[in-house]
C-alpha cells in the first residue's frame, strides 16, 4: 500500500506526495496533460520538441542542468501520445532546487531563435537516426496511419513528417507552450524522504503564483470502427522479414484494459508463453515474436509482431499467428495459466513500488487519470479478471476485419515483390 497525501493549489496544480524514509533521496515529477494527440495534424512533433526545449533554459534560469548537478541531482523526460513527463532525482535535503527549476520553466521558457534552432537540430537528427537510418526504424511511421484514419494516434510522438519541426516558428512553439504548459494542466508528484506538509508549502511557495491558463478543451476526432482487413507490403534493406499486426481495443480507462494486458502476457510474456512455446520452439517460424497493448488513454491497439526465420514464408508465419489468436478467442485459458500471469504481474507491480522514482511517476499518472489512490487498487483489477473475460476480449479483438497488417519484407529475398503497395482484404 502506497501512502498518498494530496493537495490542490488555487491555480489548479495538483500535488501528490508519498513519504518514504527508507531513502535519503527524493523524486520530483511533473506530468503535463499534453501529448502527440493534442497536436495540429499539420504541425506534429511539437509535444516531443518541448521535451527538448524544456531543458534549454527558462525565463530566469539560463541553464537547467548546471544548478541541478551542483546539488547532486539528475533529470530526464519522456513524451507519449497522451502525456509529457519530466522528473528529477536528488538528495531530499536539496529538494527545493528542483521546485525552483520546475516552477520557473512552467512559468515561461527562454523563447529565442537560438534555443529553438539548437533543439530543432537535435530532434531532426533523432528522427533521422531512429526512424530513417536504422533497420525497421520506419515501422511506426507505416503502422500508425494504417491502423488510424482519423485519430491523431496516426502519427508517432516524433511527428509524422520531419518538415513540421523544420518549419516550426518561434510563435508556433510559444503558442503551444502557453496552451498546454499550465499549472491547471499538470500534476506535481513527490516521493522520497519528505514530509507532506513541507512539500505542500514548497509547492505553494514556488508554483502558487503561476497563473492559471486557458487550456483548450480537448476535442479529438475519434476513430470509427474498422470493418475491413488492411494490408501494407513494403520492401527494405533489412536482414529478415517482419510481420506487424494491430487490432483495435479500448482505452486505458476501459474495463478491458486489464483483460487485454493479461491476454498479451499469456501470448508472449516469458519462456512458457504460447507464442514462445509454439511459434519459436516448436514450429521455429520466428526468431522473436511479441504481443503487447499500447495502453493509450483513447482507444488503442493490441499489437502482435515478429521477426521471421529464413526460409519461412511470411504467409506461413502469419497463419501460425492467427492459429494461436483463434485458440485464445475460442477456448478458455486454463486456470493455472491465467493464475501464473496474474502472479507475475502482481510481483512486477510490487517490485516497481520499491523505486521512489517509479512511485512518483505512477502517482502522477494515476492522479492525471482521476485519482492517485487508484494505484493501490491495481492488483485487485487484475485479480478480478476471469477466464471468460480473456476469451471474450480475444474474440472481440482478433478479427480479420479489425486487423491492420504490415508485411515488412527483406528486399534481396523478394526481388519480384511490391515496394510500398497498399491493399485491403475483405
């Protein structure tokens, strides 16, 4: 059980605290309710760009890293489709340094052409290295618009086209900041060797004077139900063929989130999972194969992906995957198999609570979803999933008309294949 204390400032900033006297350290985590789904389709990649811009200096602090390093602190950040997260770890007795730094960059960044150009180059280079210049790097650029036709999940957090970042103006980024980076659009979570009342006092001291901002109401076009199988075939200079299948499922707050999470573990988590036993060890069709869920706030996807062994056709590999998916959709999972994956998830949840940083990030996430205290009920939700739930979820998801499939083919093996062809199958 994670002990949680909460307080909301007058400007709307939600503050959650977990005291942990087993460590001399503390984590300060700021989660902003903005991600790639909040971007303009013609100006994508901005949420991720801000992950970099936020370290380029703020209104009153020209260097973020230098004062933090002087007090023994470390920091990092990440961007998702839904959120942007910034965290600091440091000795607990130096925690006020983190409050000073985080509050000043929430107030206003140092918006200059020089800072924008520096971070623009960093993001462009990251786009090239991760998505264009390494094997299989462009898969998310291909699979997302295949599965999504209206929802902004159709592009990855890096953006759907690097030209959007190349052409970003100072006014563009300034407007994006003041629309989304606001105390009333954020959660401040602190975990470690701290006292809740002192944290609330520091929050008031450093964040209390930051004004509320007019955060736009989210109005995202929702994806319509998919009613036809989609197939995209591409050729690339890669060492092996790969297959990637996306199935539409519910969002993070839907009841079937826990069911689909367990279902993905049944299929591919660990050496005794179905995919590993059948597709890797018995049939030897794949060198690796995985199943996982996106966990997005809006309806997401259940993904099955695998790297195919030489001399195995992608058609045979795909048929083998569908055979396993059909079994999950028609037969009840044995009670012992379901209990095994439940126990593994429960142990992972308990283990993750050892880290004060994980607790800070998780508290922020749950508070953003509605209530930080829900973190203490996670295990109950997984325990409540039944064998029928697993079979029914598989039957809902694993339908041909609900599938978007990418055949990512090795060029030298498929000299007569189709390069970049898109087709649909009924």
